[in-house]
């Protein structure tokens, strides 16, 4: 088979019938943001802010954070930049934030949960993001990782709004958040599915254990079904639902995700051209049919095969 023509990617993702699907980049530094802009990303769908905190004895100052966030935002003038608050813990330990010796760190004090002990760190980070956003033209949005309850989501969004951040949301990466989607989405301005963690928690299979890779697959019909629940709730509540896990980087799965109601996809920048190309060959109705087939499958292999067949092979 010939390689798809990826040169046609113009930086505006859409299906063949013109349904827009924002195609954005996951980045973890200012340099990566510049590379993402050069690579045609429409915006940043996930800025992992851990880069500022790793390898230090204490949190960076507000001024230092402002400078770093401005560096990222400046790469996308007038474009969307979604900043995720510190996601320490589990696979991203941080001495001055996370607990040592947790028996089950993936189920422990990670992500937004670290703000229970260290509300000052979250507060300073939001102050810095708001200040950086005010100085740049990027359309800045903020989201929290590892949210499990509607209460956590509502409190986070309220805190962001109080800090002058107009658009605030949460990641949906726990089954509890996904199952609560109708109520949770009503409490936020947007949500972003973290399919890496959502898959690990849904399948109860640690994402760092290679032996469990077969379970740790976003094509698992149970995972797709949960994503569909969130997509449907997004439509009902008119809340944008994106994906920022690596699932969006698989062109066929990207089609299925759009069919499940996802309106933006954020991924490693190198994956953007192929995903853009694949989406441009299918209509929204075809995405929906592929999604219906995949969700009704009983294994990842069957889900892939049925999605492919629904699109004509
Ligand atoms: C995810 O969990 O899908 C995600 C995007 O976040 P991270 O991979 O940083 O945990
Ligand atoms: Mg995650």
C-alpha cells in the first residue's frame, strides 16, 4: 500500500463532510510547543506542566512559572492552549508533593489529590497561569488531572474562575468521572478524556506493566463504551469533550472517537498528519457507524476489525 499523502494537512482537522475536529498537540515544554506549531497543530490540547517541577527540591516561584507558561503560549498566538495543572504522583513522583512508600501509587495521592495537602502549590500555579494568559493572546484553558467526583470538578472550576481563568475543566481519566459525566459535565466548561489513565483504571491494569498490554488497550470495548457515555453527555449538556490520551494518535481509533462524540483530539505532534488524513476520508455518519460497531465488539481485535469493515475495509 502507498503511504497516505500527509502533506495536505493544513492545520484544520475535519471529516470529509466538513465536521470540524480540532487537531492539537500534547507537549511538555516550550521547545515542544514551538515544534508543535511548526508541525501544524491547531493548538495545545495538553500542556503537561510537570517539566517545571521535576528534579527540584521545591516548587518554582510564580514568576518563573509565568515565564515558562508564556513561552508555551507565545508559540500559539490567538490559538487554544490547554494547561494541565501539576499531575504529580503514580508514574510521576515528586519529592516535595507526593507521599513516599504508597502501596498503590496509581490509586494514591496523585494529580488534583495532591492539592488536599498542598493547596498552596495549586494556588500559585493558577495565579501564574492567569498572569501568563493575561499577557499573551493564546486562548488559555486550564484543566485538572485525576478527578473522580463531581464535587472535585466543581470546586476546581470555581477556584479557576475566582482566579480569573474563564475557561476551566477537568480530565476524565477515572471510571468514576466517566460514569458521572452527565452531572460532571454540567459543572465544567469542557472536559478532556485522558485515555491512557482511563484505560488503566477501567481495565484495572497498570499502564507501566508491559505484561498487561493486551488489557491496557483503548480499543477494549469496555473503554470505548465509557468514552461513548461521556460523548453522549457532552452532546446533552453542550459541553466540549476532547481526547488527550495517545488513543487519538491511532488514525482508525480517532475516527471511532469522533463517532463517539469527541470534538477535539490532542496527541504527539508527529501523529497529526496521518490522523488528519484519515479523518478527511470519512463522513461524520461513517464515524458514528464505525463507533457503533467497535462498541458492540467483544475484544480489541474484533473492535478494530468491525470499525475497519464499517468504513469499507
Ligand atoms: C492520560 O492519562 O491519558 C493523559 C493524557 O495523561 P498522562 O498520560 O500524562 O497521565
Ligand atoms: Mg493521565
